[in-house]
């Protein structure tokens, strides 16, 4: 009884989900334009890498 209900729920949940499939469709950003993706990744990773250096510079120049 319980397993039949679980099976019905699982199959209906799968049937209701209608997401696009394929490479890059499940990401929170677009991979269609490679130059925009490159710029976005450079800004994202560059800010994380450069932040400690800018913080140290700010602290050293502070009076």
C-alpha cells in the first residue's frame, strides 16, 4: 500500500518536471557566449584572488 503510493508520487514528480536537458542547461549562468563567460569568470575569480592584496594595501597605506 505504502510502496504503491511512493511509486505513484515518484512517477508523477518525474512527469511534472520539464527541465531542458543537455550540457550547460542546469547551470545558473549561460555558457552560450564563450567570451562573456570568460569575462565573467575572470571577474569572479580575479576579485577573489585580488581581494587579499587590496585589503593588505589598504591597511598598509592607512594612517
